């Protein structure tokens, strides 16, 4: 499933495989990877329009994938697996996780800093791209954790069974429950800037606008278990002055650059500034970043505007 309006609506995509898919990641609006049963690795270069298999060095189940660029990424799964690539998935190298259970989820905030979640007992963190992983025992009785996401190097969120969403502001040293109104078994979580999405059983989606402090429900249009979610390209198409609002000021930026070979902020069709860019501005007039709301479009001489654009991709398959 893919959304181009921050989760307000969803459209299905075809994976091209019959294997269970458990995790999905996007390096940018075009390049992405999905992983699943039997070591399955799929890749897309067109935003999920088509998915093609990549050669895998593993036959065990893979549970999650994360990329911080089109070349640098990680996969995790059974047998405490973490593998790392620096060439877009052409080759994968082994990393020692120090986990004692399968690694359900992995997430990096940049090429150096990342975390993993291994069921109810262990999280792990790295500050050197996974060359060294430090396992952190959670202690006590905990839900099973299936998803992890960084909002920053130190701000991390875990999601899991029993509607659990917990949050750490010190890189996983201490954890506190977030305020959550969505009851489900959460399977994954993702973040982009201050926005977050958590997904799970029954097609449930929880949405946060405050870096994971509070979570409210969104509709996915699905009743199946949503296994994975990733947010990418959280920009406001047509917001050419990068103000968070598509308004008359953006029209002025377009007019002043008309015919020039330049890339405007939040221009999803880079190249020569032309009528297509005007049409994008006109279509998104009245939208505000983070709201998905729109206003009627006045003439350019009298306008004011707004749009949200966080593209979100879901994988809807169940893990055994």
C-alpha cells in the first residue's frame, strides 16, 4: 500500500512475489527495498511501481530493512541476523548484533547511529554504522517489540504487542510509555521529522505529530495485518519558498524562475521551471504541511495556500 497524502488515503502496489513480506524501506522517493520469508529481498527504483528481486545471501526469514541512502543499508531477522550493504544491496556483510533473540526491527537515523529491537528482552544501539553493536537488556516483564524508529540520535520509539508504544530520550537508556489511543498489536513504526506512523493488526495506523509523545488513529482501508511502514519525501509539492504553505509567495518564486534550468525547493519534477511546476502549485494551492487540508484557489494576484506531502508505504503481510 502507498499513500501520497500522509496516510489520508492508500493505494495497493504489486510486489511480484508470493513470499511473505515483513519489512520495507525507502532511501528516497524512488529507491526502496522490501524483505521477507526465505531471505527474500526486493528492490524498486520507481517508487514502488515495480519491484524486482535482488540476490540474497540468506535463506532465513528477514524481518526488517533500513536504508539511509541509495547505497547504504541494513537488514535484520532470524538467528540474530544483521547484514550491511554499501552498494545498494549488491553485496551484504555480516555484523555481530550481540542479541539473544531474532531481531524484529532495525532503524538508522544516519549512516552511523542506529538501533534494533529483539522481542521483549533486548534493544541494541550503534554509533559506528553497526561495526560495533551494544546490546541493552530491557529487564522486567515487557511486551514483544516489533518496531523501532529514530526521531533523532537520542530520541527512539519502540512499538509492539498490547498496544505498546514506548519512548526514550536518551538513546535507549530509559523508556517511558507514550500517550496512545489506538489499541492493536503494533508491527512497525516509522518517523519523518516530527511525524510518526505505527501500524499493526486489523489495518490499524497510529499517527503522531509531536515526535512520538502522543498517537491518534488513521484509517488504512484495510483489515489485514500491516507489517511494515516507511515515510519518505515529506515535503510540500508546490511550496517553492519552503514555508510550509503553498501560497502567493510560491507563485512569485515560480514566476521569477520561469524558463530557468534550476531546482526549486519541493519541486518534484526538477529541470527547467515550466508550466508543469505552475500546475503543481495550482493543484496544491490551499494546503498546509501536516494538515492535508485545502482551500479554494483564488487568482494568483490574491492567493494564499497549503499542502502536506509525506509519502508513506506499507507492507501488508503477516510474519509467521
